[in-house]
C-alpha cells in the first residue's frame, strides 16, 4: 500500500486520522538503512511546528489526496518530538511499541 502512495509523493501531503481529524503535514520520509524500505513519515504539526515520526505501516491513501493514519491524532501529538536534526528512531519505536 505504501508503494502506491510513494509514487504520488508523500512530502507535503496532509495527514489525517481515521476520524478525519488533521494530524499534520508530512515533511519527509525516512528509510531503513539496511533495507532501503520506507520506515517513518516525519510529520509537522501545531503552531510551534513540532515534528514527530509516524510508522509508514500505519499509513494509507485517502481518496481526496490526503494520507490517513490508523493512529489517533492525540497519540501522534504525544509522541516524542524533535526539532532540527532527525532523531534516533529508537525512542519512537518504543513509543509505538515497535522495538
């Protein structure tokens, strides 16, 4: 499913949750160094432009061109934040119980 979205470009897409609440804007996609498979979407949200990572396995395309996450908006907004340099993804893996 991600491959379908990757072809249209995720960067700049609006991210919403399954209740259609806006989560933020996808600003980048991080790939796994070993497999080169997409692993994380970098999502910018809020007035202060916080950034959080969202697992790409939790994303799917909406019919209107947006991207939907299976994760609740509040869960993403409470995920570990970062500013500037990209973080070590270990903290996000633990937060989403992926590690």
